[in-house]
C-alpha cells in the first residue's frame, strides 16, 4: 500500500520522470535516501510500471485530436469480444487509446491525426469497415488540459 509520501514522489515523477533523486528530494521535502528507497520499492511492487516520455503531438505532425465513440454490432446472442476489438484498433498509428465503456456507447477511441483528410479516411474507410463496428460518432478536440492526477 502506498502512502502520502509515495504519492508526492509519484506526482513529482509524473511532472518530470527524468528528475534526479536529489531534485525529487528538494521538491517533496523527503530525504534523498528515503526517496531512492521508496522509488525502488514502488518499482519492485509494480506501482511504477515504466518510465516514458510525453511527446508534443503537434510538433511531430499530429495536430488534430478527436474522440470517436463506437457502437459494436450485436452478433447473435453474444456481442463480439469488445476487448479484442479494442486491442486490434489500438494498434493503428492514429489511436492513442481504445477504451471499452459501459452504457449506450461500447467503446471510445482517442486519436491524433495529421489532417482532417486522415480523420475522414480513418473513420469512413477504416473504422466503418472494421469487423464488429456498427456505428461511430466523432468529436473533435478543441483544447485539452492535463490534470496532476497520478
């Protein structure tokens, strides 16, 4: 179980995962040896799964973000395996995340594309012909702000 000190370290790492132990210590007010020990423990316990980078999608040519809601086709008595559909869709270069949902919408994709033409082709040519997809609804993102949640 993690405590508030671990959460402080995680928030600081989320802000900058390249921070040194000393920098994390200064930012959190936790002694360096304690920070080091707690990070190693969280890595061993798989609380920290990996370290990654945050890429500015606009600077690498993917300025348009969208959310696509998907309704999965009923298949006899059982619906197609939504997890399998999500896993397959998540492999596409435009898909940042594929989430299976509860309620009226079965699935949501978070996508980034280079152009509106890319989005058009992705939705009309790829998604709407994808096995198991019955209906889509696309929302274009105008602005996004990241929270500090761990």
